[in-house]
C-alpha cells in the first residue's frame, strides 16, 4: 500500500473501509469529509446528511458534541477543542486517564478511544476503537487489586509478589518496614536485583541462609517462594530482636504466630499468582488494534505495517474482547478463592478466641438438607457425577443454628464433589435414632490413610499436595484448598454438642459422619424456621 492509496482511495490493505471491524472516517486537507465506513456511522448514529462526502468537519464535530459523543460540557467548546490543530498532533497511545481528550465516554455507557492520524496529503484519518469491554475488565481488575492489597496489609508478614520477569508487582507495607525500605518503599516494576541491592544498602547479609541484619541489630529472614504459575513471592519476618539472639538453626520455625501466618501465605499465593498473570494478560489483550507509531508519518514502511495491523484486526475481530472477558472471569474466580480463605481465617480466629456465637432456632432439618442437595446438583452435573440423596420424610425438628449447619453440610458436599472422579456417585444419608441425628456424606474418591485423617481436622491440614494428587491421577486443582474447612466445620458441630468424624481407607472413598445429640431434638409441635438461602 502506498501513500497515494491511503490519501485518495477508499480501502486499507486493499480492503474496503466498510469491511473493517473498527470505525474509520477520513477528511481531506480542507477538513471536509471524504469517507466514513459503516462501523463509524453505526458508532456515531449521525444522519446521512452529515456523513456524506464534502461535509465540513466542523459540522460533524458539532453534531457529535450535541449528542454528547465528545464528552460532557458545552457542545460548542467541545467541538472547538476537537477541531483545534493541536488535537491533530501525533502522540503516543492514548493514556489510561479517562480525562484524556482522545478517550470519549458516550452517554449510552460506551467508552471509545479516538486516534487521529495525519496523512501525507494534509488530510486526516480518524480511527475509533470501542474499548468498553476492556475498560470494564480493567475496572474489575482494579477492584480486585484493591481488595487484594487490603488482604495483604492485614497479614503481619512482609510480602512481595514478583511477576514472571522478576519485577516487583506488589508488596505490603510490612515488607518495606521490616527491610527498612520506607520511605517511600520500592516502586512497582522494580527488578529483583535492584530490590536486593536496595535492601543491601540498609542491611547486611549474614552467613545463615536468608538472614539479614539491620542497622538496629534486628535480624530479618527473607525467603524466596516460587509461585506455581510463574513468578515468586518474597516473605520477610523477624527472627530475632538482636543480632546476638539470632543463633537459631537455619531451619528453625518462625517465632510467635509466624508459622500460622506462613501457612496463610501458602494458601493465598495461588490466587495471588492467578490475579497477577490475568491482569498482565488483560493489558495485552486490550491493546489497541492499530499501532500509533505506524501512523506518525505513513511512509511506505509505516503503510505496510498498517496493512499488516488491519489484516490482523480482520482476523481477530472481537477475539481480544472475548479473551478480556475470560480473563476478567478468571480474576473474579481467583478473588472469590481469596475471600473464601479470608472468611475461613476469620472463623478460625473467632473459634480459637472462644468467641463464635450460635444463633439457634427451631430447624426443619429435612428442608435444609433438601435445599443443600438442590444447590449441589449443578456442581455434580458439571463434574459428571451422580448425586444420590436420601432424606426421610419425617426427620424430627431440632434446635440449631440454621446458617452454621447449612455451611457445614455444604462444605462436606463440596469436598465430596471435589474428590470424586467423573462418573462417580456422591451420597448423602440422614437418619434419626435414640442418640440423635446422624448425617453421612460419602464420596467415591481415593480414600485417606488413617494417619492422615487426624491431620485433616487441624488448621491448614490438607488431604494432598499437588505431587501426591498427581499420584492419584487427579487434576491438581481438584485437591487444592486452604485446609481450614474441616477444622472450622468440626468446631461448629462441637459447639452444637455434636461430633464430626471421617471414615476412610485408601482406595475405598471417604465418608464424613455428622452426629447431632438427642438433647437437641424437639417435639413435633414446635414451629420450625424456614432455612435462609445459603451464601
């Protein structure tokens, strides 16, 4: 494609403008409209009289301003600002600032990036990209990041996350405080080597692994933890108040509650890594289809580059936006995982402090069980499982906390679905006997050895690591969890005076057995509570 073909033709890369997926309008040296493609006409919704060849550009801009398409404010001023010669000056890609004069927010909620490209003949080609989906995805990513920062700030450990290029992605204030990097703290995108050099200015590396002595004599341990999806996390904690007191062996556990917090970090690092990688992918996928550098001069080489960009844009069409939505969904899933972990941590803190209060009421257990089964049907169908629930017609009423009991039953079913391979059966049974109510949830999974069963009721006790999960032929994600669920569930059942146990052998699946004591049973004439929908 030559300069002449751009300045005088009605095609880019030999393709008619009407066939291009992005909106384009071309003006001549006298600021008169030469051609507007169908995408531009659809975007602006101007009458045919204002999109006809020869229409003065000032009339087009005034009509766009009156429709609010040039932004808020006085239409005459907005049109004059868009017509000013400075608005034609070639610049780099439009900044992310929504106040940028080349980013337009339409009254219907769409967000449009406008790229004016001067042409060799003195005219101008204006290319518009609808970035609504990308903007919404970035906004969601920002909200996720805000919640993630808040979660990291609540952890007394120093945490710093580096991306796959070993550049700093985020860190909490405790990281900078422990390593003497305040103020102002390390900047985003700082390379790992530069970060370590900054730490070395303020602390001395000791002979013991990962130990750093600060100028005030305190010793900090800085550990490197690779993340499963690439990148790494640096974890800093205080191991001695003075250099003289740092004689612990290199593998000694952290003092105070740091061991528990280290496990918290282990539970958080996977969703953190997922958010980091998806955020980077969003940035790449939402990049504009045209390269502004190719439109600076539009010489032969730039024209060929523009040809290639247009051809690729035709092939991609709306694929980048679809991928952006996929990334946004993945970010939401990862955030949900973080929120679940934080909620479980909150429950653990209340349980260990003895401050978990039950809100008891008269409960129709049969109705609650049917509700929980109905909510589990979708997950079973998606996993290719059969759900077999058998609930007696007349289970006795009992006094219990409906939401707490619903949470426990839901967790047991979720675990059973997670560990049952496709084609298997998840079973729920309920019965009443003189000792009380017995509820069992059974899976068809790999089973659990007796020595591991007790560990599952400890905080952060997990059935499997990714390595042992692979031995069972299972997807690593099916076995992934924070390791808090059963600990919390048993504590909640104990608060009801009941018991929660596991019965399993390797290769024979696992059955969770929940018992509520007879003292909680009520006469049939009691008025039951209608269970609320579970979260």
